[in-house]
């Protein structure tokens, strides 16, 4: 493996006769011969581990961490321990965190788990957390501590499941947005969301994990950010999809609470990010919820009858993002909802008045777990429309800024949890994604985590990530003169200009008997 860390077992020739070379010089020369690169031995390591060399009869295993231009000796262990070589990759999200454990000798994933980010207790949205820590060093330390605790819970759990001691983990790679990285490092994030929107840092050097309080004995490598909104998770996604190495023109779309879009190939990269809102986490509706057991995740309307499925097959408790997208697409294509997003009373007895506004009951009292109807209201639709319009507009602006048409894009990577679970046809029907040949779409999954894994196992990505962060063109969507007018046009389903959505237009024309 060409990873960020190495564990090398060497048998040194003990000093004797005229051979009086110092122990550390002896070890350094042996390692540099094997690695064909310079090796730095920090004083702290030398002071702590020097007895190991003689006590083990000059047979030792060295753990080394790559620091950009040379190897740094991290620790020395007696005997041959090179097979106990493990690393972690993490997707540090604002809501959830995923940590995966790898055997760094083989690249095999041993365990992966996802858990909640304890920061949620300090605010569902990032801005609330930023204001909580503003001008308060003790609160910044508090938020840093709960971030580390969230990571440590997962680190301990994956290690326990895999039967690996955390002390044998030599590296953790982290992909996260700009604000999450500030929180992780205990640095004031207020500058990220206040003019002139300049972060304290976009890139950090490798950090000893113990300085952050993490349960591993190695280095932490964070993907670099580009700007306040465009973070290391996007750079990680760009590397995960290999779009930076390919000739094909690729589009990366990751729509969640924030929307991150990247376009390019090995010749150029342009990317942007912006707020998309909580709609895809169900946060806009009274009965909205995350993708948990009981959440409505698919909706079908057939012969006037609405049918749903839920996660884990439980009775409906609410609706999550994929269910909302399905519901709106199915209502549009069956005439229950007009192109302007207005429900059409009389099209179904499920469209009823609730507290002075129209709503659709996607679960009746008899069907729901709560024994009360579950509604998606006209106001819920209006709020979701803002999210889907933002997604549509960000893609359109990026394409225009690059001077390419949607038809010229050869690959479209749908990243993130929502990209993985949304019904593609439904997402296109409501105008979230462009109406292009379906074979161009690739369900990419958690590209943030995948990029962190690639960095862990191939150190060449450390330099490549820095290069991408330096050279990618950052498009500030809010600064585009026609952004608001484009948003207005995208408020319709699928769009004001139906010619942009020929397959959806054909289905709507068929509904109207044209």
C-alpha cells in the first residue's frame, strides 16, 4: 500500500568494534533505505522510545507518518508488529458522522458505523452553533469536546467490533465542511458566516490525534477547504469520483441541508456551494423526519390510489426526504398538484382542508402509527419548492459559468445520503436534477467518506487534494446577478421552461390528453 502511514520491521546490526554508529542514525539509515525517502525523528519520539532499540536486540517496528515531503517517525515498538497496521476514515457531517476502519496493509475495510453528531444539542443548524461559540473560548472548547466525543464513540465501537486496539491506529483522515473543521480544531467559526466570509484556515498540516483528544495513536489528516461554503467534503468527493483525473466532463451533485456542486475534468474544475435548507431531512413538515424506521420513503399513486412504503416496514410515523420527492412527483404526474405547486382539490379525497390550507393525507389515521392523519400541507410544498429551486439553480449557474450545456455533461455523480436514496425519476420529474439520459447518472453514495478512504490508503492524494483546493474555481452563487431570477423560474414543477424537461413534458402532455 502507498498509504499515509507505514509500519516497517527492520533488523539492525548492533554496534561492535569500529562500527559505533548511533542507534537513531542506524535506524534512520535503515528506514531511509527501505522507504527511499527522508525520515525525520522528532525529539519527543527519540526521548520516549530510545530504550526500545537495545531492549529488543535491535529488532524493531517503526510507525511512520507522511508529512508532505518526508516521513516522520511516530513510534518504535519491539519485535515485528508490522501486521498490526490500521487506519480510520471519517465523514464528519453536521448531523451524522461515519467512521470506517481499514487494514492499512491490505486496504480492506474491517468495520464502518454511523452515529449522531453531538453538536446537534447546541443547535439543529450550524448557524445556531456558531453563535453559541461566538466570543466564548469556553464554549468553543465545549463544542470541540463534544465533536471529539462523537468521533471517539464511533472509533471505540468500530475497534471493538473488529477486535483492534485503538493504539494500533496510526492515522485518521477527515472530510468535513469548513465550519465542522473549525469546530473540530477548536477554532472560532464566526468568520465563516460573517463578512468578508474569510475562514481562519482552509488547510491544516497533519495534527497529532492526542492533541485533539482522539482515541488513536497517530496523525489526523484533514481535507483542505476552499472557502466558507466550499469545504473539504467537496474536495474529498472530487477525488473520490476521480473526475479530476478523467477526460470525461463530469458533474458532482450533493444536495442535503447544503448543496455542493462541482463540474469539470482533468483540464478544469469549477465548484460552488450554498444553503439548500432542511427539506430533504423532513425538517419543513410537522410530520417530517429523518430516514429512520417508520419514515415514509416511497410513494406511488396508481389508478387514483396512494400507496407508501416505510423504512423497516413499520407503520408510518412521518415522511423523510425521499418520500417527499416521490410524493410531489407522483402528485404532479397524476394531476393532484399543478405545475405551480398548488394542490388540486377534487382530484382525490386525500386532498383536504387542514387549519385553513389544503393538504394531502399521505397516511390516514387508520394507516399511521400515531393513529392520526399525516399531512403534507401547501406550506410544506412551498418550503420544499425553495430547496428544489436552489438545487436546480446552482446546477444551472455552474454550467453557464463554465460555458457548457447540460447535454455536454458525460457523467453525473449523485452523492450523499439523499443522492443514494432518492428515486431518480421522481427527482427529475420535480426539477431537482437535469432531464438527461438516465445512463449518465451514477449513484455515487457517500463520496465524502470514499475520498477520506482514498487519502488514507494513497498518500499521493494528499498533494492532489491541496492542488485541487488551490486550482478549483469557486463560484459564489449569491454573487451571480441572475441567481434570484433563475430561482424564480425554478419555483415551478419541474420548471417554468418545460422544454428543459422533455421527458416530464411528455408525461404531463399525456395526462392532459395532448
